[in-house]
């Protein structure tokens, strides 16, 4: 977070804590306390977190696929990667808040890409 952003938030009386979280404590699905790695804790009624999404597998990297600026697999509009015959879609290609509808739409686009490439290879 940039300094001017911190100042704007703090002017509203909102406390910003940038320590690493060790645990969220609560009951019945309700967060009651945040415990930090430095031993401090804060009693809360709610909060905001900024997750750092990442790939859970090195499979694409091991294949030689390039990554995009978000850490997802870099693709064109049809899900093609820089490796011929390797396609990616959904959460694998865009590392951002996951949404089923976006993943499904990207899967459809990748399927169109596969189909186009197969037709081009086999019939043209």
C-alpha cells in the first residue's frame, strides 16, 4: 500500500496492521481475533484481507509456459500458451479472485482454440 493511501485510510480512523497473520480465531464461522506471527493479537468484529494468489502447481512452469503479470499462465484469447498444444483457462490463466462464471467462459474460449487448431492441423 502506498503512503498516501495509508494516510487517507488512517484519516478515517481505520487502523492498518501489516504484520503477517498466524491465525484467525473464532467460533461458528465468526472471526473474533487475529493472531500475528510477532505474538500480538487484535480482537475484531470483521476485517479485510488482501490475499496473494499464486499457482498451486509448477506443472505449467515445468512445461515451459510463460506467466502473466498476475502469476497466471500467459495465454491468448483462445487459451493458447507459448507451448504448442498446451492450453490454459480459468484460475490457471488468471490469478485473481476466482469466479466460476469467468473460469467457465475461459474454458469455452480454450475449447474453441483447441477446436480451431485441430481443424487447421487436420483439414487445412
